[in-house]
């Protein structure tokens, strides 16, 4: 009897992509946690909205949805800029510092993953292609 073939290397989600997804999910949860800590002002609701979007993007990265890496690069970049504005002009709080720090890791990591994907030739059946 033949043993089943081991999975192909490209079938597993790369460690960098898993890290990206975990950071997005962590950011999403902590964005939403602000609702329990602060009053429901417009800037807190806006941040929570970004958190909900980050949760969806994190899941999308894990499931290799088309466009997930593009969203992971663009939306946290926008969120980081808005978080910096929020910290300096609207609501000085540790959540903003934490989220901007996460965005400073998330955005470059997403860009690196996009660049790697474009640099390697696509394998037949590769869901990341």
C-alpha cells in the first residue's frame, strides 16, 4: 500500500501570512475593546468600526481570499494615519499608540507578502496565486 503523499510546501499558509492574520485579529479585538473602556463618542465608534474591518481582513488572510493582502496593506495604513490624528487632536489614549504600533508592523508585512507573491511563479492549484 502506498502512503499518502505529504502536503506540498505551497499548500500551507506561510508563517509571515499567519503572523499578519494574527496581528490583524489582535488589532481588531483591541479596537473593539475600546467600546468597553471609553464612552461611545464618534472617534471611539470609528475606531471600533476599523476593528471590525480588521477582523474580517484577518480572516480573509487566513482563508487566502483574493485581495486580502491588498486590503491588509491599505486599510491599516489609513487607520494608522487616522489613529495618529486621533491621538494628537481628539483623544490621547494608550489604545491609539498600540494600534499605530501594530499598523507599523502590519502594513510593511502585507507589502512584503504582496511583493513575494508577485516575484514567484504561480504553481498550479496554488490558492495564493
